[in-house]
C-alpha cells in the first residue's frame, strides 16, 4: 500500500493518448488541417494528373502556336497553324469528313445492336453469364492490333468474306482496297465491339419494374408499343450515357484505320481518320506544332458535341423525377 507522498504511477494506457497527440500523424494532421489525410491519399493521383496529363496538355497548347519539328527548338508562329487548318488544308477537310461519317454510322448501329442483344439476354436465358462474357469479349479485343490484322485478312480481295460470297455465286469486291467500301469495313468492326454498351443496357433493363409491363399487357399494349412507350423512355438515361461514351471513342478511333490502311489512310483518304491524320503530321512529317493544333481542334470538337448533348438532353432524357 503506497503512502500519500509516493509519486503518481503512469501506466502505458494513460500515456498512450499523450503519445498519439504528439506523434508524427498528429503533427501532420495539425499542419495540414482536418482534411490533411484526404490530401495525402489524393497526392499520387494529383501528381500523376499534373505530370502526365495537365502538364503535357498545356505544353501541347503552347506548341500549337509554334513551328516545331522535334529536332530544333520551337519557333513562335502565332495563329499560323490554325489559319492553315481553316483555310489551306484540304486533307484536314477529308479527315473531318471521314471521321464524321464513321461516327454517324458506327455509333447508332452499335447502340442498336447492343440494345437488341441486351433485350434478348434480359429474357432470362440459361447460361446468361457465359453469353454475356462471349458478347463482351469483342469490346476487349476489338481495338487490338491482332484483331485489326485479322480484319484486314477477312476483307482482303482473296479473304474469307469474298470466298464465302463466291460460294453462293457472288463476286465480292476488294473491300479494303476500294474507296467505296473501305470505310464500311471499319464501321462493321466498330459495331462488332458492342459488348460494352450491351452490358450497360442490360443493367438498365434490369432496373425497369416488371409490374409496368404487366399493367401494359393488361391494357392490351403490343410488344412494339411496350418498347416505344415503356422500355425506350425509361432507358433514355442509359442511352444518353452510352451515346456520349461511344461517340467520344469513335472520334478517337485510330488502330483499325492505321493497321488496315497501312498507316496511309487510303485508298484515296477514304479511311483517313482524324487521329490518323494527326499521327501522320506529328510523326510522319515531324510537324509537331501543326499536329498539336490539330489535337486541340479535336478536343474542341468533342467538347462542343458533349455540350450540345447535355443541352438537348432535357428534351428527351427522362429521369425518375
């Protein structure tokens, strides 16, 4: 039994709060404030964004106002690159025309196929997981070099497609060598990659209450009327999301056109995607300043499309409210 004159005993449990208040974590929290831990965890992403994204983007904006060939230092040229794009570059006009044609053909067809397959899978098929994986696989492989090479072999003059057509007495054209058909082979390849929007459509279909369809059937609504009056209106948020994502991806398409055309965009610029033309200017002719200007024009085009889509969405996209 201790006397009243004995010094108080401090246990480890009593000393722990004092250590925590004076530890490195506590000092870091006091230095950064209440949100310090959040900034610490965000720092790797912020560093990557500033170094790998924002920094190069701002530097390319500077290069777009210069004459730069990757060898000599950039030379300030003002608005010369943009003036040439607007007034004296017929190849730029061809690239824009081909890209817009590709976007306007491939995106609606891809979304239509994706929605149709999603509605088939939504009927409760056995082995749904297997079908879903099989249909999603092209979205993972479609942008690869190997698939582009395979596609070039399929649509060659002596390829599998023409051999199948010859078997039924049809002489097929040289698909990738003809300016009338070359772009359509790329459209078919893009539509074949319908797996990603299909998965999103399938998730949206699963969220539509079944009692709405039961009430419509009791009122005598046909299948087509149910689709146009129930399914499609309630899927408009999903359609809007898929349309935005797929259109941006279509504007940025590069690998299929590069491989199938051999990097030339031929024949007669019929597969000269905007990104392929940008690549040619940057790494084919070493006009990096001009290519940077083309890149910013593409960014402005995508931004205008996205802004227009959001402004018009209020008239056709229906949310729960």
